[in-house]
């Protein structure tokens, strides 16, 4: 029974940190959220600071990391800016756009942001406090590794946050990378004494093979660290959850009915590549992410993705001669679609008079769409619905939904055709007179089944399979939750939550050593 204070359950916070980037933190938080939801808790995800170019738009027009939107779905709640109060979107190797509570506040170099962390920490703590008033359990995702020595001072993403809110920490490591015991022991050894005491256990992720062959290593790890292993998650093949940042190239292994080949050139600052998730998992589509330095191969459709630095990525496109590949592709009758930054590139020009993304100037576009783009400081953050306006289509009422995340606006020539008619009456995007090139600011163009089929038909293929994005993600979340429910020690994990309901201070939190003795965390 959950303890109550002032007739309401007291909130508990538990944090997932990783030995490395991509160790499985985002996935594990999503799994925790769904499992705890099934157990009857009101649960919410939280990531104090995220660095990613994949983002989502909340209903109130805020911007958060894409992973937190997926975790919110796993928790069965609407995403909010409080779930990711600090989002950093890299615009160069040393600089990033800083987004606080869903709104861009500045572009900062790394050294300047380091000094800004005290301000950012206040935003983090205020968001966490608001979530604790509304939800019983807050499942927190760390960033990178807590053992980055050069980043420990002023840390707000890992142990700095855990110490500030006094919460227990579980560390996850990816055994598929190799060296999992060194990862876990090394990470723990590099923490301070109070931080080490805060760690209540380990989770090993992506295990393949016979678990009996791992058992001696688990026993050694528990004896060496005096921390319990809370579970070993198996490698979940072809798990198709929206990625936080890294491009997921894995696709269906068995495709014997490919009807359309699509290529996506990978820009240096590619953003929101989750736009292509429904294409990547479609059994009748062969999707290829084209790396830099490689010519775009023969295909039916080329999609230019979004970009965090559109003029720089346009220059890169030309330097790599992808513009020549586009010319050849169109000459042979292929189709081209641009999304967000890719849409801007397809126009006549992109002007950045104030140097918002880079140095001030004007770049000549690819010239396939009659639009002129100018970048300005105000970022467009909206969720949109409407209908597709594809030329020569017999279906004129195909519903479409998506979200806009971009700076600048594009002016379409008066006689040019739009791609989408929004529900508010505005015309959005553009399609060329010859019907070969189209573009739109809407991310998520392929997420509605009917829109997906019609866009693929425009590109040259009739597909008889269409999936809904939300339903597809729901299926994957349940697969993940089943693995977590089966392979994690939930009695122990729930004890960390229940003890916080009984007492808000971690100093009273206890856990069992593998040998059965009581261990006081602080």
C-alpha cells in the first residue's frame, strides 16, 4: 500500500544512467514507464538535459527531445516541456541552440553553456518539482555517462541532478558492445563516495545467448561492487522505437516484395530522421540512408531531410556532388521530396541576413521549387492537420498530420501549387509543375496510413500495406515492456519506489546485498 501525505501519494523519483551513450537509457526509461503504468502508478518520464537533433512538438507549442515524447506515450500521458526542460541542438562541432522549457533562448558555444548551467539547473529543478505534484513516479533518464571527468563540475544531467533531488540510480550497460563488466566497474569506481552509495543496482542490456554462461560474471560483479544486478535484458531484435539521435539503419531482414526504393542523403546536421521510421519498417519499401562520400544510387524517390544548419548542409550537398545525382535522378523520371530544411534547399534561395545559423549571407538553392526562404529568429513550433493536395490524385480528402520545427519562412510563387491544405485554411508546402518535386515543412508526413499510401503512389508504387505510426510505436512499446516485466527484478525495483513513498529521504533507503545483508545507501 502506498503511503499518503496530506491525502495524496508522495512522489518517488528513480533515475536510469548509462555507462556510455546509447547504452539503452532511453529504451529502459520507456520500458519502466509502461511497466509502472501497467502496475497502476501515475508515471512520467523526465530527462534533465538532452542533446539531440530529433525533437518533438508538444500541444502547447514547446520543443522536447523525441525520446521523451515516446516515453510519454509509454506512460500513457501527453508530452510536456517539463519532461525535457533543457534541450541542446548542435549547430556546429562547438556550438548549440539552447532550448529551455520548450523555447529557444540562445545559441551558445560549449564554454559559454558551461557557465550557463547554473541557470539551466534551476529550470531542471522547477520542472521536476512540477512533475512530482502531478505524478506518483518520475523515471529519469541520464545523458551519456556519469563518469565523464571533464563534465562533472556543474553537472545537471547525471549525478549532479541525482544528488540535488536525492534519488536512487540504476546504471545500465550494453553487453553487445563488449566489455560490460569493465564498463560497470569502471563507471562505479570513477564516481564519488556519495554517488557510489546512490547506485542501487545494475541492468545489463542486449544479451544474446545462454544466460547460464553469464551467471559467473554476474556473481563476480555483485561481489566486487556490492550492488545487485537487477536484470539482464535480452537483445530485442528489430525493436523499432523512435531513436533519440542516432540513425537506425536496421530494416526488415526479409523483403521479397519491394515495390519502391527510397534514398535519404545524410547531412552533417540531419534532424528529425524519425520522419522516415514508417518507411524504414515498411515491408514493401527499401530505404537507404546514403552516407557522405557516397553517390546516391538509382532509386525511385530521393528525400532531402531536415537540417539544423541548412545553408551549410546545402553547401555540403553540392560539394559531395549530390546535386548532380539529383539532376540525373530527375532526368530519368524519379521523384524528389524535401522535408523542412530539405524543402528549403529545393527552392531558389535561402537568405540568412542576421547570421542565425551561420555567417550572414544568401545561398542559391537547387531551383526545383518556386520558393524563396529567409531565416529569422522566431522558431515555428506547431502541430498541424490538413489534407494532401497531390496533383492528378483522385483522392482529394486524404488526411495528414505533422508538426513544424523550423526557423524562417518560405514564400511560394503565386501560381505555384501547395502540397498540403491545412485545416485552418492555409496552404503549406509546394509541388512542381511537372509533378516530380515536392516539399513541405511538416515532419511526420508518413505517419498517417492513407497519407503514406498516397505519397508512395505519387512516388510510383502501389502498396497494399499501410501502418499507423502511433499504433506501430504502441506495439513496440508493449514488446519492450514484456521484456522488462519478464527479465527485471520488479519486487526490488518497486521497493525503491515504495520506500520513497514512506520517507522522502534517500538516507533511509535500503537494498539487499546479493549475500542478504542490509546495505544503507547513505
